[in-house]
C-alpha cells in the first residue's frame, strides 16, 4: 500500500515540475519574442 502512495506522490511531483518547466518556457519565449520585436524596430531606424 505504501508503495502506491510513494508512486502517486512522485507522479504528482513530476507533473508539477513539468508544469513549472512549461510555464518557464512560455515566459522565456514571450520575452525572446519581445526582444526580437524591439531589435527589429531598432534595426529599421538605422
């Protein structure tokens, strides 16, 4: 019985880590997209 509890805990923990990683990736992608827009705006002025 305890083994199942440990497995469920590990699975829940793993799922939380995946969600955190996905959120971090999304945030990074949005930041990169913003930087790309800013850089393209700067290049177009020169």
